């Protein structure tokens, strides 16, 4: 469980950096929030359910 939380936090950090780039290009501050949310959720969806 702890590893999943760390992956979500790291993904949110990387996503917020991407969102900062899109915000700089003119997408607005919602790009920061959207990219951070996508970065936190996407790795957990791709990895699937936890193993044994």
C-alpha cells in the first residue's frame, strides 16, 4: 500500500511539472490541477490491482 501511495505522489509531481509547461503555453491554471490528477491516477490504473 505504501508503494502505491509513493507512486501516486511521484506521478502527481511529474504531472504538475507537465501542467506547469502547459500553463506556460497558455492553458491556464486548470492545466496544473488536471495534469497532477492524471499523473496521480494513471500509474495506478496501468499497474492494476495489487498482487498478493
